[in-house]
C-alpha cells in the first residue's frame, strides 16, 4: 500500500496480535510497536508442559464454523499443526440430581434437531417434553434486540428446557448469567431462525438437511471438526505471530496508562514509567477496564462506554488421574452443570478425550471451570481451600479413587466480558465514536465475540480501518 506510518497496537492478546499481523501483511513498510503490560504474549491463551501432560491454562480450542481462526493458521503456515477433536467422544453430558446424563442427540445449544431423543431424555419431565414440542406451533414475535437468553428460550421451549439444558450450556461458554445476557449479542443465529422460519425446530431440521446435502456434494478439500486446536499447544498461535513480526516490534512489560490525541491527528502514549511515544495511529485491544482508564481524560465518552462493560472471572482447574482411578468413566467430551444443582463446578471438559495428545497413555486429564457470574465469591478461596471442594464434587460424579497425579489451577479474574441486554446498542455507540477518529482502531473480546476467531476478526477489521485512513486510493472509493 505504500503506507509508511508508525502504528501502535496496545495489547498482545490474540486480538492485538491479529491486528499487528494484518498491518504487517498488508502494509509491511509500516513501523509497528506492540505494547504488552505482561511479560509474555497471548493473553488468555497459555500452554504449559508438565510431566508429559500438555495443559491449556486458558482457552483450549477454537470453533471452525467461522473462517477467521483457520485462515490465520494458513497465513502463518500452521495449518499442518491443526488437530481435530476425537470423534470417538462426541457426546456431552448434563448433571441432573448429582448424576451424569447424555445431552439429547441433536440438541445444539438452544434448540433440538430431533424430537425423539428429546422425548426420551430423563433430563426432562413429561410436561417439559410436551412444552418443548409445542414450539413447533408457536407464532413468531416481533424482533426484540434486548431479549435475554432466558426470556427467549423460556418463551420458545419452556422453563424446563432452559433450566436443565440451555442454562448450563450457556454458563459453560460465557461464564455469565443467561437472565442478563442478550440473545441477539451472543447467539443471534437462534432468534434469526425464529424470524426466518417461525419455529426453531423447523429451522434446525432445514439447516441440518442443507448441511447433509452440502457434505454429500463436497468432493475435495480439508475436513475439520466443529472445534480444533494446535497439537504443539494453542499458544503456538500467538507466539508464531510474535516471531513473524519485524524484530523489535513487541515491547513486553510496558503498560500504557495515558493517551493524548494531538492536534495533527497523531497520538501520544505514556507508559507506567512516564516514557512517551508518538504514533500516527493506534489500535487498542486491551481489556475493557484498561481502555476505560486509558481514555478517561482524552476521550471521556469512550472511557465511559468501556466502563459499562460487566466482566466475570473463572478458575480453570486441570486434574489428571490414572484411568483405573475413575470408576465411572464417561465416553464424552465433557459435561455441564445446571445452576439448580448448586455445585461448585460450572462445567468440565475431558481434555484428553477431546485431544488425546494432551495426556500420556493410561491417564485421563479433566479441565473444570468454576466461578463465573454464577458463583463469583468462590474465586476468593485460596487454591488449598478450593481444591478439596472441587475434588469431592468431581469424585462423587465419576467415583474417583485416590488423589490426582497432576493438579494445575489457573485464575482468570475479570476476563470474560458479559454481552448483557443492551450490548448491541453499546456496540453501535462504540463504533460511532470510533468513526470520529480515523486513526483509532478498537478490537478485543469486549466487542462482538469472546472466541478466538471473532477476536481475530475484529483485530483484522481494526487494522483495515487504520490502513484505509492512510490510503488515498481507498479513501476515494469510500
């Protein structure tokens, strides 16, 4: 593009690194500076190795139904490292009265594709099953951008389906309160089904039939499971980006605490030691609270917007046991726990079932999630206080004998933004304010997706916005 500008990226999580990568790819003549307050890149992506176990302390895979994660892996020559989930263990379980029951076959997050498994599941009472089946006949209603997940599911499928199936699935993903989360901001696919097809069940059947047709028609090309990871560890992704950026681009242990927008359109950044740097443009991919503080003086409206974001935190407890210690082994990917169960565990993932390379033969690795919006006070416990409670609960579910051979506890305080009712309006307001500053790009998980692909997407979009601001050719076409 011939854009010789100095551009700062704040934050070396996956959003910030994606921004830096696409800036470098599309305009290699730019001078890049990526500032990271921590002593490493990757944000909530962190992999460690211990006694032949591969432990993902944060995010452990990404979805493939959207393209941005796989596209970046191709860009970075990492596609050969992509590993799918193990098809032998496709089942998910739900806890009901302290026992594990399979999620009804064909139930995808908020709606069933098949009625027979729903009719046979012990998770629902006869009345709950009848109420769910009535969804076929319910009318659509006008679009409400502020409908919560709980309001939407209860309205369409009934209280039991929400309490016993959907609520635990949602809590396991968003660590949030489904009574507050916006269905349009989190899972818009489902309210769109109501708009287009009237019935979720009819829509799911139609989409499943189309997917089967497409699959039959495909003759070549790579196949990927719904979720994938990297065999060398998921943090290979951020580390590879950092390695491929120009030498000297990454500045670790530099926390920017103040930003000033100068009269000539450039930006002054000041770090925790009082050092200032001038840049022609900036992209901030910091957590919402950090952005709120950073813009408090220079663009107070932006600081105020970021301060409105509610965040929750989780602890991820990774345990490993010898196979013979587990008296009730589950042939599945993991399990979710409804709020009704009053359990300290929100969800669990059989990590070595999903990705066998993560544990040596003869051992089973399990990732457990606690905290979230459901039980924030639990995170205040020390590791030594938390672990016995979790082990007792897990032991009762799987009949585990003896102590674990591996324990790892990773805490992620206030890292999960909550897309509560009103989030779409918040996002509109944020982008309207961003558009007032052509040399400012906003990215990060507070915007429009907590998963890796969506963070890559908004990081890329922020980079493209900055480059448009400095590209005469593109300015003329806008």
